[in-house]
C-alpha cells in the first residue's frame, strides 16, 4: 500500500466540496487547489464512479458530494482512488513461487494500514478532531 498524490489530491478535493456551497465548477477547484485540470478531472471521475461525488452538467453545474462526506471512512476513499489493496510481494525472484516471511510481513502491514483507514472517518478531520481522536483512541 502506498499513498500517492491521487489520494492526497482526492482528499483535498473532497474537503473543498465539503466546505463550499452548491455544485463546484471544475475550474474553481483547479484554481483553489492548484492541481492540473486533467489530473483533477481524472480524480473526480474516479470519485464519481465510486458514487462518492455527483456532477451536474450545464452552466450552473459542477461537482458536489453524492453522500454525506462526514460518514466516509478513509479506506473507502483510498480504494476508490487507488483500487484494491494488493498483497505484499517480496522483490526477491526466488520468493515469488512460495510465500516468504517478507511477504507475510508486508501482508500484515497492508492489513494493519487498511484496518486503520477503515477506522478513520473523514468527518473527524473536516471537524478538526482527526489527530486527537486517532492518537487517544
């Protein structure tokens, strides 16, 4: 599992939609977030396909949250943008035919991170409680 700019920008885009009124025009988001239009359109498309955001066409159109963003966990957002979490694979060519300890460790790390993301709600961060809540449990 790795965190890419796609996930980071996706979070920024969702935060922008949460904080703004009505449908948000793509160009407004591009200017505010300083992300290339092509890249943000791809991210918006992935979020739309996952039914996390909706779009309205026309002169008064734009993007808006399709669901209550505050109820979304970060794992749902991650998989919408990055796809399914892949099992950990050891890079040693000799290990590819059998499961080695490195692969097991990498699988356990991916599983722990996935579980952690499932327990982290976007609302906690939008409301400024993210770090405190996750540190204190």
